[in-house]
């Protein structure tokens, strides 16, 4: 085996190779600011004003990143998430700005309501047998409206993240009926009720006012349920499946890959923050650990990786050439 590990031989036999085109960069767009705002719990990440999002994307494009996913922070919230589907909403404006500047940049939009509701849950809330909770079918109508509004603004891919039953089917029908048959659906199909989302909730102002999200996200111990969720979304017409989080769910990622559709993996805010925090203390080599983690995610089966390391990873990969 060591003969095959000679340094001159290693590049020829490398089984998994990370590429810049594997990476999708998340971008937070805030309707209430006029300059980039640092995110304290995610060093190196910012909220961007609508006027600055195209500049951010141009920098990413020049680094070799060819896809972004947008998360919006509106100026106002209400119980019905009306700003989530407004024609002049924060994400809708951001998509138009990006496409005007960079027509070839693939723009993915997160389709959810948690950033837009005053209660912080992912759709319409009402009374259930177990108390106030997310209502499934009324929320499907909301997700369909959000997805169509994003498509109208120029989004290439919509990514529903609310984990509602039937969300892919409802969105696919709405997109087709509105004439957006070519817009893809990247479903957050296997999304776990993880403790690793904390920094994102700070970044996107999407914390919830009561309860939790365990009635619509997957228990971290449930592998069969995670595979079934992706199977259902595939049957409803998803174009791309997703596993979230990525790094400590590689077994799920490998299982979803066997379903045959392209698979995305989301290296979430907590994964990013842990590497950053350890590196700041000198306990880990940030570059080495970040690239190793991304390579492991790809090795497990990811075709696309949503990661806050996207811009840095693109630079590091260039330096390795």
C-alpha cells in the first residue's frame, strides 16, 4: 500500500477531489441595513444590504464560485409572513440585482417563513391537539406563493426548507402552473432537528418564540425516517435532495445518494463556527480541517455542498494547483 502513497503517485490515485463548482455560498440579505454587518457568531460572515449583494456575488464569481443561496431578513414581520412573497421583498430584490449583474450565477433561494414570521416558525401557526404548532396544509399554500415569487424574480432553483408534508408537490404544481417549469426544486428533504443551527438563527434573526421544531424536523437518531423523507420528496418531483447538517450525518448522506438523484449537503453554521472557534484558539488548522471536512462530505456522496467556507475554500484550492 505504501508504494501507492509515494508523493509523486498520490495525485494520480486520489479517489475524491473537491472542486470549486461543488460549492454553494450562503448569503444573508438584510432589508434594514446599508452596509455589511458582521455576524458575531460566524466570524468572516456578514449580513449584506440589498444594494451590496451584487458586489458580494461578483467577488464570489471572481473567486470561482458559481452558485449562491439567499436568506432574507425583512424590515417587518407578521404572523402570515407576507414579506416572504412580496414582489419588492428582500430576497426578490436581491435576486434581481444579482441577475442584472451576473446572469450566469446560479441563484438558489431558501423557501421558508421563519425569517418572516413574528413567531419564528416556518409557516402558519395555529392550535392543534398538542397546543400551538405549525399547520401543515395552510403553510403549503404559503410556500407555493413564496416559491413562485422567487421564480418571478429570476431564481434558478428554489429550496424549500420547512419540512412540511407535501411541500415539493405543492411547489412543483404552483411553479408549473405559473409557467416556471424550468425552475428546479432543491428540497431540504432530510433536515434534522439539530443543535447546530444556533449561529444561523442569530444571522437570519429566525429564532422561535415558543416550542421547538421537532414536530417537523427529523430526530437526530432516526436514519430510516430520514431516508423515507427523501424518498417521498423524490416521488413528489424534487430535482435535488439535501441532507442538513452534513458533517455528522455522513451515513445519511451516503444512503440518500443511493436514491439516484443529485444530492446537496449543508455544512451548517454550527459546523462552521466550531472550526472557526478552534482555529482562533490555535487548536486546529482552519484551512486543513475545513478542506478535510468538505472532502469528506463529497466522499460520502454530495454533488453540491452549501458551506460558509466557499470563498475561502475556492482560494485554498487555487493555491493547491
